[in-house]
């Protein structure tokens, strides 16, 4: 049955890692956006996910502080999909 073939194929061709990365990033972004005022620009972006650590760039120290203050709640949400740590960087981008 396809239910058995598909997971093996995804593992073999390396897509499993990409899917896991996407899940962690999306889970973090959804949870983090709920902390910001409705309609506000996020002020952060996920840079990478490797070895259980999600690295997030923050546009301002205010956004970084808001996310750090809620790190435990964000981590609890991410643990369900494989995220173990968050690294916040103050890194404005255009």
C-alpha cells in the first residue's frame, strides 16, 4: 500500500529532513505571530533549523525581547514537531 511506500521514499530521497525543517519553522511562526499585535508586520524571520535549534532573526530588540519572554511557550509548541532550542539574533534586514 502507498501508506508504507511513501514514508520510505521520503526518507530515502532526503525530503524527510526538509519536511521536518518546514514543520518546525511553520509551527514557530504561527505561535510567534499570535504574540504580536494583529495586523502587525512580523519583525522576525526564521533563518535555519539544524540539530534541533531554530535560528530566528529579529528586526528590533523589542521583537527579540517579546519572543525571548515567551520562549518557554514557543518551545513547548515546537517540541511537538522536533524543535528543541531557539536562538534569537538581532539582525535587521531590508
